[in-house]
C-alpha cells in the first residue's frame, strides 16, 4: 500500500514538473522570439537590413495584393510564397504590417474596366495568363502585383519579374526569389526620412534632361537628384556631398581639372557610374554607302585605365541583336519598309551571378564597345556584370559601317568570340590616376590623396542605356528601356537602381537579391518505378511505429507496477 502511494506521488510530481517546465518555456518564448529555418537555401530567413526596417516602422504599412482568384498551379505557388513572405514580415513588424488579398474578378462588372485602368496607373499592370481548362485553351487577365501605402505615400510593386528569355517556370522561380527585395525596396522608399544625393554630370554634351527624363524620374523616387557642372567647382571637397555621381554618354573632352575632381572624389570613398560610348556613331548618319566610325577623345581613358579597366576602341556585333527598319525596295511608288536584324544593337542576356544582375531581364545596347581588365598596383576587385552572347565578334575602329552589311545573313560561324564583357564593377581602395603628377590649377599638392578610401566604380560601354527614346508621333519621351520597333521594355531601369542600391548600401536590402530557391524536380521515371515501394512504406511505417510505441509503453508499465 505504501509503495502504491509512493508511486502515485512520484507520478504526480513528474506531471507537476512537466507543467512548470511548459509554463516557463512559454514565458521565455514570449520574451525571447526565435524561429529556425531548416531549408537549405534559407528561403524563410529575411536579411538583417529587412528586419531592421520592419522593426523600425513608425506607422502601419497597408499592402493590397491583387494576385487572387482562379489561378493555375504556377501562380498559386507564387501566391503561396508571397503569403509566407508577408507573414514573415508580420512576425518582425507585428501590427505594423497589414495585408489582404483582393480578387480583381470580384469587382462589379460595371466598375471593372475603370478598376483595371486604375490598377495599371498605380503601378500594377495586367498580365495575360494562358491556361487549359476542360481540354480548351483559355486566356485570363491577372494582376501579379501589390499596392503599398505608408503614411500619405503609395507605391505599386510588380511581383512577376525575371529574365524574359528564361522558361516560364524559371521566370516564376526568379520572381519568388525577388519577393523580399521588391517589397522591401518599396517599403524603404516610402519610409526613409532623408534621401541620399545623386549628381549627374553635365557640360560635355551628355544626355540632356529630356533624354534622361525617365531615368531621373526613377532615381528621384529613391534619391535626391541634382545636375552638376565640374568646371564650376574650385574645391574638391564640394563633391563630397554627393553619395554617387553619374556620367551619361559624354561627347566632349574633359579638362584635366575635371578629371582630377572625379579622381579625388573617388579617392575620398565616392561612387562613380560611367556610361561611356567610346565610338562616335549614330544610326541616322549611316547612308546606304556607309559612314566611318571614329573613337571619341574624352580624356578619360587614362583615368579609367589606372582604375583597372580598358575601354577598347571597337564595337561589339552579336547574333542576338535588335532590329532596325530599312527600305528594302519599292512596291509601286511606296517604300517597302521591313525590320532587319542589326548586329550592332546587342541584346545582352548573359549576366554575372551578382546581386546587381541576378534575375535581371535583358539589356539593349547600341554600338557598344568591349571592355578589358588590366593589372593594377592596388588590389581592386573587378567583376564583369554584362556579357554578349555566345555568338559575337569585335569590329575595331576606325571602320566603315554601311547598311550594305544587312544584306548578309547573321551566320553564327562568323561570330566566334563568345561572352564579351560590356560592363564592369570595380571595388576597392583605388590608387589615384594623378599619382606622380602635379595637380592642375587651382589645386594644391598638400591635400592630394594618392591612395583612396574604399570606393566603387561601375563602367558600362554604352551610354544609351540611360536614354529614353522619343515617340515619333507625339515627340514625347518613352519609358526608359522601351524599344519602339519591337515594343519590348528592357531592364535598364532595374539595372540603374540595382547598381546604386549596391553601391550605397551593399549590406542592405540589395543582399536579398542573392537569395536562391532551388527547383527540386522529381525524376518521373524513378517515381514510376518506385511508386509501389513508397506507397507501401508510407502505409506500413506508421503502423509499425505505433505498434513499437505500444509495446515499449506496455513494458515500462509492467516494469514499474508489476510488483
């Protein structure tokens, strides 16, 4: 009897201790939050910069997602990952993140057209979804995007992005990888209190404000933008107020004073974005008999060479190219205008696996030159970001360019120089291009910096990347990256913003673009071969586990209470 009472008390104390431990664990969990991401690619783990922004939100961010309704399996996967990402946001921001999913098809028929137009105007354009239903192909209109509101600000976010030349499955996977970055970039844009300052150089016949209207408009959403004329600066310290400086397709030479200012700006930890055409060429100047292409003398080659990159005096031709419209003859008294591939218009679709270019769409370059790296005394990290295709070649200047070239087919066998670099990112502590020389007037040797602080230089061998084409009918500028002949919009805006985001905050939310979600596809033949085994395994294993647990429990009870 005494033994029975003792066993009962022991059992009671064990239960009591278990309850107390559970209470303490719950109290600790409320005080100290943690989650464990067991996925190999850490798909549910936010970057530290994203967590910091979410935890410091002053007011709620309201997110209306329009990816809802009758979706196919692929877009349901995008929707599921989007919900998981927003739930992760809510975990760190609490009630400061409020989101809802809205089905555009639920809008009343009379208001639907106006609602669709309003969504497109606010930054969520429609996408045509082709699907098969009951053996028939159908077309639906979906809106894979969201509208975010914070305080008195609002912005639209397009969630379906990626390399347009990738397969639909790969493009969808790229969109999932970019969810955190796209959403956090929008939240950061609305919540930042002070914008960083970007300077755009003028005075050398660069792209005009009209030609860069969409580029400047895109920049102004995230940064304060000013135009600056280097010839008016007498003190190099004046440039230090700029967080980054952009040079967009200069056509006139720089003075020694101006190059010195740029050099010393970089030596003080500055960031330079150089979009440079090394060859003088314009399609409008090419007659049927042709015109000669000569190199610009911009007085920048030596400076860029000292930093580690050589701008070659050539033009890249590529089989993967855009088109131009030419008159191939007359039909009666009317010209016969046709689209013809033009190898000097490179559609660059190969990129380095880098946060700037990861999952980036194609970039359209016109009369672009090639780039080479050179050895430097300073240990500079040189990263090629954009390449030509597998079938490309170089045409060195000076050279004759004629429309007669279009009569020959683009034979891949003639284009045997693959993957020519078209853009580079340089990072490190640069040595001054003016080392061993006297500074130009009015600067003094006393404050000359020979070895610089950590800085970054982005060099693209085509200035047209920042050019907005003009609508020939209305005379108005077209969106940045829009190519009127094909009607396709290339990823020039994303490239520009990604470069600046990386330069100005390399450890920030741009790091989220490094996230990679691996598609783990099953082998259909192996699945078919092993189907019976796994069905039997899944059916029998749980029964065996339950039986073993019952036998163990029976043995424990018999051992404790058998006497």
